[in-house]
C-alpha cells in the first residue's frame, strides 16, 4: 500500500507542476498581449498629440507672419 500511495503522490505533484507551468505560460501570454495593446494605444495618443501640437505651432507661425506682411 505504501508504494501505491507514493506513486499517486508523485503523479499528483507531476500533474500539478505541469498544470502550473501551463497556467504561467497562459498568464505570461495574456500579459504580453495586454502590454502590447496598451503600448499601441499610448503610441497612437502620442502621435495624435504631436500632430495637434505641430498644427498649433504652424498656426502660431502663420499668425506671427501676418502682421509683418500687413505692415509692408
């Protein structure tokens, strides 16, 4: 009876180790996908912000040039 119990314990712990490794793999994969998604959203936000700032700077340059042209 002792041998069968040891085999069952060994089987249980081997299965638990495999299930744990599989769980960690799926969690790691999910973490990577979430990180990539958030990173892409932030990149899009920065691009949008850069475009808006560039257009505002361009408008400021145009407005600063107008009085000089009108004065001549």
